[in-house]
């Protein structure tokens, strides 16, 4: 288990949980950007792959324990693990215990969106081989439009929304759909963004001594800080460019941290005027 990174915003603290590592094709991660440009920032391996984390954020306020996204989960088949090149297993329960928490202690799960690398850990396969909700007491927050697309995916999304992740949740009565912007608890707010998926949302965190924003897959790593560097996986790339630009302007103006789920090197950073890394948390 790696050493725990922590971002302290006063009344809110952020830690990262073990959601599993995998590898993805470098070209797909940078869309139309020529390899000669992106590979200077992050050199790929001999087969053109780059390594990524899928680490949920644990947000603690004086009122609630919140998890943003849920990692790869423990339900991927051996074939899927091979395809997605999973190199570190999901173990959210153990990493929660390092913070003195049990799965039952999580009050909210916020989904940025429903892709399998973000929703894979919503339900786990227990020792008897049955599915159970990973956070059995949590209210699970998602945009209504995202849930609609999960229930009726288009031909492309059908490959990234896995029904197995949502059956248990749908039956639990713990799914709460929001539309647009919504306050979850004091200092924690979700905002609809679209872009990566139609119902993608971001999470704004305002503590007593600083603020952070989690842009989800609108900003998968610090190497995507050029607003034009969008992924092949983005469903609405022009919306990603527009929203990333808009959110950069707004949150840089607040001296906000930008937190990451997929970044293999940085947990969070503050961006300078030219969107370079001014300050970093590893
Ligand atoms: Zn993702």
C-alpha cells in the first residue's frame, strides 16, 4: 500500500483510495494530438501504453464521509483485466480501514459518470460470489441524464456502461438522481458539465482554508491541461474544450486545487496562467 496523500482544506480533507491501476493506449488518451507532442510529457511503453490510476477520492467533512467514484471494482473477468491491462487490484475496503472507516461509514457516493472505470466499485463480489453494494448505507448521487443513458446506452456507450455495476444499485433504493447543480452537504456541491458523457458532473469542494474542484474526466490528468487536448473517449469533445476552458477560468480565479482520479503522478495541482503546474500534491 502506497503512502497516503492528503489535501487539507481546513473543514474538508481529501484522501485517495486504492481503485486499481490499468494501462490505456497513449494515442487514445490524447485524441488528435500528435504523438510527438504528448509523448514528451508522458513517454509510453514499447507498445504505446500509458499507466493510469483509478483512485476514488475520500472527502471528509465534519458531517459526512463522501466517496467520489468507486474504482475498477473486483468484478472484472480475467479477459477484461487483460484487455484493460489491470496492474494493481482494487482494494477500497482496505484503504478505507487505513482511515479508520468501514464501508458502512460512507454517507454519500458521488458519480462523475457511469463508465466502468468509475462505477466498477459500486457493487462488489463478496466471498460467497454474490453481489452486494460496496457502500451499503450511502446515498448514491448521479445526474439524471447519466442514469438515462446507462439505462438506454447508445451503441458506443454500451461498451463502457456495464449493467453488472448498476443492477444492485438500482434495486437498493439508494440511488438519488439530480439535475444540474446540487448541494450535497456544506462545502460539497455537484455541477452538471456534460462533455465526456452527456450526464457527466463535477464536484466543487469549499473548505474553511481553501477550495478544490474535481473535474472528473474533463481533466483526467495534469497532462491534459491544454484545453484542446481531449481524449478519443470523450463523447462530446467540443463541449469538453468549452467546459474545461470555462472551469479553468472560474476555479483558477479562486486559487483552487484541481484533483485527479486517473493521474499516475499527481493527486492534485494548482495551475498557473498558462495552465502549467504551479503547485503539486503527489
Ligand atoms: Zn475515466
